[in-house]
C-alpha cells in the first residue's frame, strides 16, 4: 500500500454545506444497488478500492454484539446501520452496537452518557427553543432520580453541598456559520467583560473548587497582567455589523482565556470549539461556560439557563463595552467570596436586566444563595443581631508529590471561610471577638 493511500480518517469540515441526510428507504436501496469492484489486486499493486476496516460480530452472555468500524462519512455509517437493522429484523435477532461512534456531523443530534471519576457525565443534545430546554432538563433530573443518582451530597460535617459535577453550558448555533459568536464577536466580548465586572456571576453558581487552580478560573485570578492584554484584544474586535473572519476571535483570545498552566480548556470561558486551528472538530462555533456546578433541582438549573439566555439577548441588542475592565486585585477574593457582597453584586445584575426589558426576578435565585451559603447560626442580645454563614474559600492545588505509579497533586482544603454579619452594634460600646481576638469588621453600606 502506498503511504498516501493509507486509510486515515479525516473529519469533514463542519463549515461546508451539507445536503439533507437520506431516509431509511433510500439507505436500504443504496445498499442493494451498490456496485462492488470484485477485481483482485495484481502483484505489487496498491488496492485502494478495497475497504480496510473490519466489521466484527461477537456473541457474549447470550447477546450478539456488533463492533462498528471507523468510517469517514456519516452517510456510510447510516447505510451500515440500515443494513444491520434490516438483517436483524429479518432474522428476528436483537443486536447491540458498540465500537466507533458516527463521524462528527452537524446534521446529527446526539447525547452521550460517559462514566467520569465520581460522577456520570451526560452531554445533552442541543435545544433550539426554551420549551425543549425545559423538557430535557426536567427529564434528565427525573431519570437520574429514578436511577438513584443525585446532584447533591452531605459532607462529613453535615454541610449540604453539590457533588462537584459540572453543569457546563455550551452556546452556539445550529451550524458553525450560524454561531452568534462568529457572526458577532462583540457578543463574546460583552459576556467576558460583564462576567469580569460582576464577580458574583463567577462564584454564585460554581462549586467548592474555585480560584486560580480550579476547573474554571477567571482571567484575573492567575495573571493580573492579562487584563491589560485582554483590553488590547477587545480593541481589535470589529463592532456589531462589521465583517469579521471567523478565525480572528480564536487568534485574539486563545492565549488569554487559559489557566495558570496555559490550558485553554480549563477556563471560565472556553473557546476550544469556537474556531480552533487544531482540527475540524474544533471549528464548531461553540462557547463553553464552565463556572457552573450541577444544582440540586431542575428548576434551579433552568433559572441559570434563563439568566444566560436573557444576558445573551440583551448583549445582542445592546453590546456591553466598558472603557476599562475593573482591577479588583486582592479585593476579588476578600470581598466577593462573602455571601453579602455576592448577593449585592448579583442584585445589580438583576436591576440591569430589568432596565433592559427582561423581567428577571431576584427571588428566582434565592434558592441558589441559600444552597451556596448555608446559614450556620444566629444570635441576638441587647438589640444586636449576629449571623454566621458559610462563605467561599479557594482550595489551591499543591505541588506534585511522588506516589505509587506516578505523581499526585493534593488540594489544600485545610481552610474554610465564614461570614460574620452584625447589625445594631454600637462600635463605641461593644467589640466582637473570636477566642479573645478582635474580629475586623467592614461596613456593608447599610445603616446599622
């Protein structure tokens, strides 16, 4: 065989135009009328017309398993499936398919269930309407409940929290050409800028693992100098209505939306599948928002999705382009990991949406705040009210250490943060202490 004729599988570019897929009757007729070249290859001749992928069948535990071969065109895969179905129906023999999945193709809609360490990962098929989104989200939660799976757990100290499973949202279009982030790069700029200036969006819906070494770090959590470079990149983006080559967004942001190690996937805004130069499967026009943890109820997840849809709609109509991005510095973690300031900042987001004509209500997210920041306890004396709530604390990944079979990296979970909130305290007469040490208090901006 010549090296050029080796049967490599090359994914098809999703940006081209695809004809409609044939139906079952057409696939079966194609299989019956297909021409087969029966000529045997000559000596030293490269038989490039022969199929070199094998179709395997194996009986295991009383069932017939069919191993699907790798194929380059989804039409060929469907034709093979149609032949299998017709044969199984004629022989009255049920079969189970395994092996290679269908080639990536924008005309296929599919979902995947994959085992992951500690969780079951479910990738739901795209939804074009809100009704589809509601139906699929509620169905997923109900099926998980009936399978005795849940999205919540209790820690050793009894704290009610999430399982740590991601609830990543992927936004895009039916085809890469329809993607709003390729048609309007200013939409992506608006989302990144708004998330940066409103840290509550980064921390309210995420899990326990936050900070620079988490699965979805903010741009300013690892490299403060990246903000200056991000502003330069935003300045190069075309405005709404201007022509923009699809690769421009990837070139501008690929080296900025990363974690401390340079990983482009572990970022709050992941553009690995927006218009990546690595291959056709990376040019799908998709944006992945990763700073979301699976909430314990379907309606809580739907509230998050409704918020995202409202923000996308708002920025499509009116781009968000502040002159400069906020430089939070150490205030990012000192301030916005406390529930009071997250609730205060998120209230500003709700006010913005209502002013733009999207009647999102703050009480829809009361369950998120209570679940994220459970109340530890309260106490009242002499007109002074004291409340303790769980706050957030970054659990940093430590350095590598040797272990059996390789190296491991531990997480420093030795610290937790509490919010101490006082009202009605006369500072000239009373002092709050913890183990005899005065607790530094900061004003919340409210009288009393």
